[in-house]
C-alpha cells in the first residue's frame, strides 16, 4: 500500500501539488506585497508567510495522522484543504486589517493587534467546529471524515496563524 | 385626484370645509405626486421582492411539492461513472534499484492525464495479486490499481490509462523495399526500422494547434518543440529531408523529415522555432485535446499493459436534497446562535446576516434546480459551509472590508484558474456564491429597511 504521508506530500509536489503551489505562491505574493506596501512591517510579512506555510504543513500532518487510524486515502481531501486555505486567507486578512488600523492610532501597540487577532481566530475556530458539529450526525462516513478534517483543519490553521502573529509581532 | 390627497380635510368642521378644501387643493404639488409615486413604487417593488423571495425559498427548499403538488424542484444529481483498472508494469531487472521511483512516476503521470482530461476523482494505489506474473531475469512485474470517477467515455479512459504513448523516431532499414507493391504494408511494421535515440524526452513540449492544411481544411497539428540540447538536433541535421519512422508505442508510420531543419539548426541564433517538427493529427477538437494531454503530461518510462478493467457503474452523491437542506439549516441556526449568545451581536444584526446568507444560498440553489444544472450535493454542501464560515467577515462592515473581500475574491478566482478537478470547481462556486452574497446584501438591506418602515407605518 502507498505510504499515506507520501500520498499527501504529493498533493504539494505532483501535478496537483504544483497547481496548489502556484495558487499558494500567487496568493502569498499578492498578500505579502500589499501588506508590506501598506505597513512597511517586516515582522507582519514574516508572520503572514510563516502562518500560511506552516498551517499548510500542519494540515498535511493532521491528514496523515487521521489516515494512520485507518481512514485510508481520501480522494476528496482537496475539498477541506481549499476551504481551510480560504479561511486562512480571511484570518490573515483580518490580521493585516488590525495592523493597518493600529498604525493609524497615535500610539502603536502590537499587543493590541494580536489581541484583536486572537478574538478573530477564536471566532473562526469556534465557528468551524460548530459548523462541523452541525454536519457530523447527518452524513455518511467518507464525507463525515471530510467534515471532521475541515473542522480540525480550520482550528489548527487559525491557531498556527495566531501563534506566529504573536511570536513575530509581539515577542520579537 | 385631489380628493385622495384631501384626507386631512375630513378632520375639519363643516363650516371650514370650503376653506379647507381650497387650502388642500393648493397643497397638491408636484412634490406630493412625487412622494405618492415614490411610495407606490416602493410598495410595488416590495411586493415583487416578496414574491421573488418566496419563490426562491419555494424552489430552494426540499419537499415543497407537498404544498403545490404540480411543481417539484429537486437537485439534478451529477451522475459519474466509476471505473477500475489494474495495470501490469514491467520494470527491467537492471533498474531494480529505481523500481519504486519509476512506479511512482507512472502513477503520477496517469493521475495527471486523468485530472487534465476532467476526471472528478482519481485514486491510484499499489495492488497485490495472489498469483502475479513471476519475475524473470529480464523483467520484474508490479501492479497498480487505478480508480477513477468521471464523465469520460470508455475510449477516452482506455487511452488515458491504458496507452503508454512513448514516442521514438526510427530509420528505415536499408534492405527493406518500401516501394514493393507485393508488400504495401511494409512501412507499418516496426521490424522494418532501426530505432534511434530520439524519443519524447528530446522534445520540451508538443503544441497542438488548429491550422489550415494543404486542402484548406482546418486541422489540428502537433508541433514538436525540440529541446536545445536534446538528441533531436543532431538527428535533424543528419537526416533532414529523409524518410523516417514515427512510432508511438508499437504503431509506426513513415514521414519525411523537412529539410529546413538544417539551416535553422546550424544557425548560430538561439531561435529554433521555425525548425519545429509538425504532423497533422485530427479534425476533432476532443481528440486533439486528449492527444495534447497524452503528449504533455510526462513520459512514462515503464512498459505496461492493462491487466484487468471493470466498469463499476454510475454513482451519485449519497446526500439527498432533504438531508442537504436540513444540514444547512442546522448549521445556519448554530451560526446565528453563536453570533447572538457568544459574539453578543444584536438580534437585528444576526437576523439581517442570516437573511442575507439564506437569500444568497437559496438564489444559487434555485438557479441550479430551475435550470437542471447537474450538481454533486456533497461538494455543494461543503461549499455552502465554507461560505457560511467566511460570510461573517465578508459581511462585517469595517474600514478594511473592501481589501479583505477583494483578497477572498482574488483567492477564489486563482483557485478556479489554477486549480483542477474539484479544487477548480470549489474556487468557481465559492466566487459565485460570494457574488450572490454581495448582491443579496444590497437587496436584503433595501427589503428589510423598507419592509420594517412599511410594517411600522413609518
């Protein structure tokens, strides 16, 4: 049997993976350029970069761990992956918003930025879990696992995003 | 007309009625007419909107045929064919150390072909027989299983999965007489040629282009673009203007290599675009598309054959309309409860947001149902949940809203453009749903504000 880890790593390295890398690369390039143009903050750019990439790696590891407990390879794993990427974009977009808003204040307080982002991330995490819970008892097993992956993936993604925001913007 | 605007006059005593009537007549101005028309238009637009919203809700919700039995609206479920192939790969014994790598490469190329051709789901795994073909001194045999869910025809699947498509150029053997009338098929036997080193590896890509042929008919041509440092350069210099054998797997035919290769390749300029190797392939667009996929998805270095193939039948999503709607309604209720009790938003905001989201999703579902667009309800449910998840930020009015929403749109659009299979589908559908959400926000704001003022007699 194919090693599930190699299968999921292929999502990022094969044909489908190369497409995802292009998407990720363009989105990152646009987001980082815009953020740096608006804020001139290297810390923010680093936080965005680390958050986006590490959360992607964490998602892969999570799917791998789930596959280890006997779920097998899920051909539709791209569905939660794309949804979680969009959520990550919204979440990091929020961080950029808070940073720009804080820059407009007289006294720039990075702690305030990350506190606001924590609030946003908490909301995203709780909402993702709630929506997953809504779907769990209603659908058949393969889709059920996709919904669970969506919920957990969303929580892990926003948590990773916030961790790097805190680490690189406040604790620098 | 004046009487209609004279309603305040009824409050006056009889003694003043003439005076009042005169004064009221004076007050019927253009402005009054404008106000009246404005109110009338508002009522009409509210009526139309109410009818529209109720119709959309009727079409979008399941089991509404129990209310009006003559009209039934259900999702047209996308029907996909499931197929399973088992391929027997032959690995040369001398390549045993690269066995895993070559098998993985083969799987990746077949997967790439299928996704490019529009397959919805592809899973390729190793396969173990109880009685496989035993390994020999020359070949090792390995098996892979290809599971595919798609709308592709059997012949397309057979070509994409079962054909290796390995290109090699050959030279005719000197001792074979291809002009012999007693053996007119001599040019179609691969034994009558000597293989050369030039293979598909020596071309950086194969461009499929529609061009007029010698008779003026539009035909698809395959333009082989050679690599700068590949073997084809030397081959073309040596054999330009000669007949060569053009073989894909075991089928071969003869063609004349243009002599124009020589001047182009001996030129010191780096441009070699005019020295491309071109052959006519077909007039059928779909065949040309499949040929494009076959030539440009990578080179399979292993020989293989289809050991077993099986059509598993048609499948639809197991999530039916009722279950789909019920799940979504529960999710929206939870979303509303979270915003009201935990995010501490006002009842008005929560209601407005839910109305906007419900209206947008219902409008999209109604469109899909009304025009019988085939959908996969599992994917649609997933997309709806994703839109619900990001809708709060999308609708939240703040300074950075335009930028944030632009990012989401750009993200969804990029996923649509660069994605494949379901990923591209999700990008497109989420972008459409977000556009519907933006329109719904404007309509809902107008509807709720005006309906509220109408109901409160404001």
